[in-house]
């Protein structure tokens, strides 16, 4: 079926804020502010034109699955309205309201955030790229899909040496083994409440609260997940030493993304 350009409303959807907020690692900015990336085994490009998002590289029949991926049917203005009851969050929403929480594939998200531990964005992207080139399906044009868990069945840490993932290689292997064995069942995790889902993911060697919450937020869309790394802990100490305000309840992960983007890119707490 012919690939085409499809236009969608860009209300509260800023490409740079969404793709560079730390929730994904296979999207890159190209000329003119467009972003190109590989997700769900396909490469596509998004750009902003005349108040709309233009998606290149998909068919019309594929739009529903990409609407889910980009969370296009969620009213982010409602989050902004709620959060604006708090002074600091209101300021964050005014600056960083273009972030959308992507609904990424669970296995890719799990492995990506295992790789992200004690790491920087360029190195994370490099390791993930080498993983895809080594084990992922060639989708043409020099691009590779993220490998399936079945493709990685039986790997050992030494098989991952070309990735230069360091200590993370044994964590990747443990995750692959537990998913392939059925001990970690993504359908089950999707149905579990936050605390139980987090505990289940933490059975994987090397997965703690922060990685688990990233997976739950960015793959399973559990918006009450609130990943805390060293920067977010500093943010909380500065702005919310007694915890997030009541207006964020049930959507703490969205508030976290707004706050983190706000303090990272504006005057105030430097992260």
C-alpha cells in the first residue's frame, strides 16, 4: 500500500519537546526541525507545517496504530487545566505543554531503559543502534528494527560484547530470559496496578524503581508512575519537598515531564 503524508492536529504536540524529553532514544532531529525515527519496525518522519503535524512514511490504514503511539486522542489541555491550579506547574505548562507521553513497545522500552542506567543520551543511542544492527530485522535503507525478544532468545553476555554496553549486558540477558520464559508477561503487567507492576518488573536483575517506572510510564501509559532520577529528586527538593500537589493525582508522570522540561530549559533549578 502506498506511503503518504498524513496531517494531524498538533494541539499540545511539540516535536522537539516530545522527542527530546528523555522518553525515547531512536528519534533524531533533521533539517528544518523535523524528526525522523524508527518505531514498531518502521521509519517515519514528522514535521510541523502550518499548525499541523505531518507524518510521512505511513499508510492511511496505519494511522490508528500511530495515533495510539503518539497518544493523539488524549486531551492534554485537560492536564494543563488541572495542573495550572499550582503556581509552579502552571509556569511549567506555559513553557513545556507540547510534551506527549508516547506509548512505546514494552520490550524495546524495557531494554532501552536498562541501557540508560548511569549513561548519557549519545551513548545510550549508540548502544541501542548497535543492538538493532546486530540482532534486528533489516527494514531497508540501512535501517534496522528493534530486535524481538524471540530473536534474542539464548543470548549470553559475551554475545553482546560488540554493543559495548558494559555491566548492562548481563541485565539485558536477564530481562530477555525472564520475558521469554513468561515470568515477565507484558499483558499481565498492563493489567496490574502501579505498585504490583513495578514489583513485577523489579524481578529483573538491574531493574530498580526508576527503570521500572520509566517502562510503566512510557510503554504501559501508567500515568501515575513517577520516575525519579537524581535530577528529579533535586527538582522535588526544590519545588515540592512535601510531595506533588493534589492536582497531579493520577497523572503524576505527565506533571513530571512538564516540570523536568521546564527546569532543564529555563532559569531556575539547573538539571
